[in-house]
C-alpha cells in the first residue's frame, strides 16, 4: 500500500471514474501539491501519517497567507476528497479533513434586470447600421433564450430553425438541447442575418458558419459580446455594470415570476441539477407584493 503513487491514482480516478474535466483535475492537483509542499516545509513529508493537528496548523498557515474564505474552502474540499479516496483504499485509517467545515458564505441572489431596465437596453440598441442590427439580435437572443454567452458566440447558422423557432444548442459538458425563441428574437435575427451579417462578412470576404460576427466579419467572442453589452449600458439611461450572464439571470427570473415551473426553466437553461436552477427561485418585490395582496386574508 505504502509503495503506491496515491496522488496519481487519485487524479486518474477523478478523470476516469468521476468524469471530471482536465481543468478540474488540475485544480485538485494544485491543492494537493500545495499541501505536500507545506508538509515538506514542516519536516513531516509523509502525507499518510498526518492527523487533525497537522490539518489545523495548515489551516492557520492558509489564513496567514491571506487566502480568502472561498479559496481556503476549496483547498480543504480537495484535500478532504483526496483523503477520503485514501480511506476507501485503506491507505489511511481516518480522514483528518473530515471534521473541517468552512462556514457557508451568505447566498447572494443573482443580479437581474427589471422589465423597465430591459426596455432601456433595447432602446439603446436601436439603429439600422449592420452592427446595430447585430446588437439588437444579440440582446433579443440572450434575453429571449437564456443561453450562455459562450453558447451564443458559438451559435451557427445551421442551428437556427426559423420554421420551428428553436435553437439547437451544443452546451456545457457536451450536452445538446433545443431552446425556443419568440417572435421578437426571430424578427431581429432575420433582419440582422440579411442586412447586418451579410454586409459585414461580404465586406471583409469572410466565410464561416457562425451566426454572430464582429466588425471584421469574424466570429464574435464571449469577450466581444460583453464589450457590446457594456457599450449599450453606457448608451442607455442605466447606471450599473453589466455582465452578460445577467441576461441569463433575467431570462430565468422573468420566466419564474410569470408562472413557469422550475423543471421547465432547468431544461431551458441546460442545468444538469435542479439545485443549480433553484438559485433563481427568488421573486421581485412587485411579485412579492402581488402575491401577498392576492393570498393573505389581512392584506
């Protein structure tokens, strides 16, 4: 048992059995390697013999290094998983990290736009120039479908079905889904593809399958979409920063506030777990007041 390269076996286990991505595996590896480096500095580099005292000293070290609570929590979670793997394989007799629990941070509700704020954004995007038509289509698609910014940037012409009014989305974790879009998004997309995209790609002699392009006629990037949205914010009457994900939050919030069920929103957003969707199960103050007045006998 002691002769086995347990760290390498653990990292292989993360990929093969847990199905984690290379990026996630590297994050675990960084956390484990950092702990081993710390142990070496203390003179005890045998990671199979550490106890709760070693763990507490390591926690103090992380605090002294001024790591944030979230970073420390992630490092401890990685090491807890590693030692749980060792415990299951009988390389150790207990998991010294099993009793360390970081306090959960207060849940922050996702920032979203109210309907009047969305109206201000749409107003700021008005115009008949090719890039203005693209901006209107971008806004309509992101708000009207709730797709991720990366999914929007990678949207192809072939994935837009105007007859069925659905987008075929190749999403996170190689999961595909169909997402419907409404008449506003359909009109904006058609206008942009005919009078915006065709002009931009033709002007620069570009030929590729991607729906949304930049001013050079090339495929737009997620960073490019964020830039476009920030320009619209500056042009509008709104005085807040925008992150492209806010349109996804707004899509989910407005659906739920208007009566959509959680499972439907989960499917539309492409969430693997319902718990991820439940962060959107907050309601606006208007909805709270409306429900209160409708249902409470003393309202």
